[in-house]
C-alpha cells in the first residue's frame, strides 16, 4: 500500500505544466486533488512515470459565473464549488450532486475538474457534466481546445485528454428559468460509490407542459448514460418504465444487473418528480 | 543509495529526494523524502509523530486525517512533497501547551467516545476542523461530520454525543483555533 517510484515536478504556471507533461508523455499524469489518483497509486493500480503536481497553480482555483455558464478552474476543490453561492444559484444541480460526492474531508481536497477528467462511471460529477452538456478546456503544447461533453468520455476511466494536455477548466450551462433539476442515488453507506444514481433536468414550456426532460445515470454503463425522458411527459412512473427498458447495467460484487435496473427505474421516478417540482417552483407556479 | 539514519528502512531505493519544510503544530520541521512519500508516512516515520494513525491507506477509514492549512484532509491521500510549506496540525497539536485537553478531546473522554483509540486521532482532527465552520451542529450535522471516519468499537453513538458535547465545551470555554494561527 505504498506508491511505486515516480518522477515529480511542481510547475508554477500552466505553460510550465504543459511543458512538463509534454516531456513526460505518454507516461505523465496530472496530480490535482489526488483523491482518486492517490488510492490508485497506493494500490499500485496506476504506475505513471512522472507526476505533474498542479497544486501551485493558484490561478486555477476559481469558480465563477460567466455569461450563462458556471466556470470551474482545475484547482477548485469540491468543497469550494459546493460553498459557492453564485455557482449554485446559477446551476443548483451542482450542489445537489456535490453533497453526495464522497465525504466532506475528501471534498476538501478533491477537485471537480479532476473528478470529471478521471471519468469514473460511478462519479456524480461525470453524470452532471454529461447531462448539462458542459465542455472542458484543454491546454496542450499545440494550443487550447474545447471538448464538449458528448465527445469527452471514451470509456471507463478514459477521457479525451491527450498525454501532453492539462484540463484547465470545465464550463457548465446555467439552469434555464423554466427548468428544474434533481439528483438521486442509492449507495450501501452514505458517501460510498453509488450502486446506481441519476441526475435529471426537466424544462417546461410557457403553458407549463414538459418540453424536454433528460437523465444521466451513473454506475450503469462504462461512461455516463444520457437518456431522453421527454416522451414520458409529466408522468414519473412512465419515465421510470422507460429507464428500466433502456438501461443495460452489468452485475458486479455490489449489485446484480436486475437490482441496478430496478434502481434506475425507481430513482428516475423520484428524480423526475423532484425536477418537475423544482421547475414549476422556478417558473412561478 | 539510501539516506542514513531513521529513514533507512523505508528509503532504500534510487528515488530522487526532495527537501520538504512543514510547519507542524507550530514548529518548522524539514525532511528529505522521495516524491512518493505519503504525508502520513512523512509525519510518522520522518518526523516521528506517531499520533497520526494509518488504517486503510486509500482514503476510506479517515484515521490519518490531519489539518493542512486548517482544512481536514486525508494524509494518506497527499504526498509530503505536495504539502511543502504548509501548516499541518496533527492530533499532537490539539492539546493546549499546558497539557489541557482541547474541547474535542475532553468531550471524547466525557462521553466515552473511544475504546481502542486507533481511529480516534482522525475523529479528533476532523471534528475540530468541522466545529470551526459549524460551532453549533445538530445531531444530524454531527453524523455528516463523522460520516467519513470508521470506528469498529464504539458503535458511533458516543462519538455523535462527543461532537455535541465538544460544541458545548467550545462555547463555554472559548474556541481553541488550531492550524489558523
């Protein structure tokens, strides 16, 4: 339970970090909060040759609301995002999901951007990112590029970040005026990885009818699964049936496939009902 | 190849060594460590502060929790080199200079919040930091505060009582901020 040897550098700027990653590529790895990376190193499930520690890049420790988007820097800790009033007012799904990310002490150190880049299919923030259709800004030796959520997740623990690139920020759209959101999950113990979880976003038209509803699931596929629930209208039970018919989870030591499918249905019902309630409240009745 | 002295047993590798300076419980300490040295091991082996306990070494049990610049973190999920320059408070730093127990330590004694004591340093540091942010926790808050710490003896009920008792003691005696001075 000790990490294997690795090289280490602690850059003072994004340019230095990108240069260090370029030198180390393809066996370098970014160390931000380390709350997923350090367990992998301690258990020797990951053996990078070189770590680039970005904890000195204070300029990436920001959370701001900018032109209809919440922008989260690569060094913003979960706890910082969770406690940011402007970010949570602009996109309440952030706080709903972050409260379920591990435990407070893990959230003190773990970063929201790192959690998304880590692409754990059991991660709450990967589902939030996929559902909202956010984007990641990547800085590399050949410049910057912006990758959208629908192209970002390649597989379990694999995202579209090249070995010489550093994810510097994530952008998430704010919640619309006639929209509501909710997050629901089931885990064996509070703070554990969820056996199944769902984030729901529902939008109402001028007449108060559901114009669009979508859900993103964790722990039912190798990447966050996004489903369109619009056809279920304002009937959560129907959305639950839809979810049960569309998810194809795998069994593992924590749950059977059938139990995960059952949870996907039940959690969809609950979260859609909550999201619709939230949307009606925001739309003013 | 190995640097001598107390590091010998755990530093017999070709690892490059880094000098790390930490302000631990108000005292500046330095250590020469490989990049892969966990902060928990640096505190215990390099600095001989064995109050910080190591349980699971993957962030689940919470026994190794220390305060880094006043914030509770898992010392097994942080590299010592990453902590260079930081102010660290370990369980040894909670007791007042005259030996008086801190409110959280006293509350654990009052409420029988420990049996074997292995997990206790992590609970004490976690609760100390949490009460700085939330001086009047409800019973539900207390459960959320300690949700990331495992204890195999007490059954947790007495630890929840100790959180609430610590809040009372703090308000009665004045807070004893740690890691913030």
